[in-house]
């Protein structure tokens, strides 16, 4: 028997960005539009709200693109799954 981890796209509702400077984490809801997104017109912040350090320049546009793809796929989310080897996935550490 082969073990496989299957995650529906609708289960990927939240994305977390960790600051490399202070390790603060920002958790963003990809389904609901936040006050930040409404105010600034972007989904992900460009800098850490805790220490004001800039994130890597690739983070904000790529997370925004991922959120856009997520929103686009939501109507058919019940037909899309991501699959992977559960051994390759590290446990979450808080």
C-alpha cells in the first residue's frame, strides 16, 4: 500500500509569510478580501508589519498571483487536488 497526501485546493485557503529578520508570521486569507487588500490594492504586504523589514521582492507579486489563481479556481475547487508524498512534507512547527 502506498500512502499519499491529497489536499483539495479549497483546503489551501490560508498562506503564511514569515519575516526572515524577526520571524514574525503574517497569515493571509486567500478567500476573503482583507482590509489591507481593499486599502492598498494588493494581497500580500511588501514588508513585515512587525519590524518593517522588506520581504524578498519575489514574495509580494508571486503571492498575489497565487491568490488570483486560487480565486479563479474556487468555482471548480472540488475537482482539483494536490497530491504528494507525506514523508516529504515536514511537520508544522509553531
